[in-house]
């Protein structure tokens, strides 16, 4: 599932570097780290929406929580 989430985010944000981790190893509490130059000039909320929109179906189901860290590629 981690790879599927990673792929969906990468498809939505071409050129982004994406890591999806399962730090608690329970498949429900995940962490996404996304580096994308398209975040430049966007608010933190806008950046997070850009990450969550392509995986909104998964966020309704098996994923209980997703911590998001976003950065602008320099």
C-alpha cells in the first residue's frame, strides 16, 4: 500500500520526491514526506491538499492518519 500511495502522489505532482513511511508499522498511521518545487508560493494548507487530494479514497479507508511534511525543492 505504501508504494501505491507514493505512486499516486508522484503522478499528481510530477517531478516530486516522495517517501511514504509506516513508522508505527500498523498500516494505519502513515507519514508522507514530499519535496516538490510546485509548492513554492503555496500556503502549508495548499501544499497538504496537493498531497492528500490524489489519495483521498485511501484516507477514507485503510489509512487512519497521515502526517505530512512538505518542502520546496531548491
